[in-house]
């Protein structure tokens, strides 16, 4: 439905208000016929008298049609600018510049985290990732892709002639007096090129841990652990589980003039005042390993390691924790208990793990029911019925018993049995609780929790 080229000029040619009032979307026309999208709620009683052409109808769902009619003025503007940009006779750089500014502005209004620009048949599709889900917002003539690619590469200081190799860059654009930062990734495809623009929204790092939406028991356990002056705190979950947002919120909580905080990131997503952030740059020899080898000489109080990815980074984290530093890190694992197995799989010393590991927070993100339409579908939620996300989590506090079991290399099932005796609340339990509060649905919980 969204990968069909809609001629938005038709909303001007005819009467825009007519289409909005009657819930009809014009697609395209020729001298003889006019094509429309319609839905069950479309008012078609007099439509044959309103257009002096052969009319063709394609039925779609009501919410799909209302989504096509949403933000109509912006979509009409983008379509007009796209036509001007590909006009070989009258086009100029201003048209594509205005198109990009309008596109960026639209992505921020719709709370997109990423814009995907890619070829599909003879079209260029624009997909926005909102609340973790990709959705096609519109499609334009394929000729626009090369023009956009060249312009975005130019403002991101990349080689505009390079289409055979991937490139990464950054750029900034001012949107209504606020400057937004963007990360650009280009990738050659079999047909042409895929462009992905990541919107680096500072609101993500300005969240306090109170704003993460953690359940009260999880929040209180985490808050208590942040008072520690040494030890290892791990945040775990798959890609897209919100680990970075949680870790940045923790850094904001810990940040003070009395503490030296150093981060090792690949790349640095967001800059935080008064924190020493180090970006991995293998091109100049500043590898993950080189940074970690030398980090303790900087006399830090708190070390943040973007991701524990191998035995080397784990050993550094454990050694630093043992020698009087508070170490925060993320690690890929299914849940809190399996994180212990993951550490063992990396051949870490059981004594070091048992001595330093203080807390494991495993988390996922679930979509919330839209608060504006109460899950019916509206412009705010892009007619998806969901708006924003909540964190569901489990927090494993490493007490003396668990520490002893780790030291003795006990079977992981023994730790699981022990957790049952202390009424440990799992991510699934937390998800069910949020369902009972009518924050999300059980379907959403099952999508992200697979045990």
C-alpha cells in the first residue's frame, strides 16, 4: 500500500478537504481514469458525479487510509520538492536542501529514531523507525535517490562519488532553533544504495533513571547499587533493548565534580558534559584493547565500557572492579542468570566474578498503548495504536549465596533454584505486571521475552 507512488499533486488539482472529509486517497490519474484508495468508512455515495472520469478503487484498512491522510500538508510539500529536485531543467540545490530539512523536521515530529532510504522497484522508499518499528511513510520517484545520496554525503563530509563501498559520517541541522545531530550510514546494494540516517536525540540521554519506567522494586535495587564505590554492574539484553539509554541515565546519575568518569564507546552516541568519553578509532591505532590497557592510568573512579565483547574486555572490567573502581558495562545475554553463564563461557576467573559482580539488570522494551486515542489509532501514534515504549526488566542482586555458587562453579540450574526460594521476579513477571496496569499487551511482552 505504501510502496505505491501517490501523486500528491492531485490533492491540489481537486479539493484536499473533499478527500479528507470523505476518507478517500487519490493515487494517480490519466486522461481517462482516476485511481483511489478507499476503506470501509469512505463516503462514496456521490463520487461518480464529482469526477468526470472512469474511477478505479483499491480497498485498504481504515487505519492505513487515515495514515496516508495524516500530516497531509507535509507530504504534499515533500512531494512537490521531490518533483522540483528531479526536474532536470529547473532544479537547483535549494530544492533538495529544502526537501532534506522538511524530511528531517517530519522525522522529529513523528519521533523517528532512524530514516531508511532505499530503492524498491522503480521507487525510492522512505521508512521511519518509530518506537523500534519500521514503517513506510512515503515513496517517490527513483531518480530522487541519487540526488539525495549526493547531497547527504556532501553535508556529512563523505565522498559523493563513492557508491561501491560503505561510508559513515555525521552532520547537524537546525530545526526550529534547536540543533540536532545525525549519523549517516551508506551501503552499496545489488541495485543501488541504501542510506540510513540515525537521529541522535539528546532527550534519550537526558532521561533520569526515574524516567526509565522501571518497576519500583527494580528501581530501588538499581538505585542502591549505584551508591557502591567499586564492583561490576552489568546491563544486558539484545540489540534494541534500550541498554544505551539506561547506561547513559546511570552516568547522568553518577556524574559529579568529585568523580572522574571515563567511557569507552564505539562510537560515542551522545556527548555528556564533564565526562571523559573516548571513541574507539582503529584507523589511527586507538583500538578497544589499547584504550582498556591504558585506562587505569587516568585515575578514574567510574569506568563505562560500551560493551563487553570478549575475554580481554571482561578481564579488564573485572581487574578494574577489583582494584577499587565502579565499572558499568553492557553485555549480550538472554536474561540475568544466563549472563553469569556468558561470563563463564568467556573463561573469566570464577574468583574474580564472585568478588566483583554486584548486579545484573536484564531489560527489554515493550510498546505502550497510545495514551492519546487509547489504542484505537490516531495521528500521534501513526495509526499503529501504540505510542512510546516502556522498559520491562529483572534485576539480579548478587548476594553472598549467589557469589558463593559462582565461586564454586555450581551448575546454573542451582542458581535458578535458589532464586525461586527468594521470590526473584523475572522479566516475564514484570511484563505481566505492566499488562495488568493496561500499559501494554501480552502480545508485546511475548514478542520480546522468549523464555
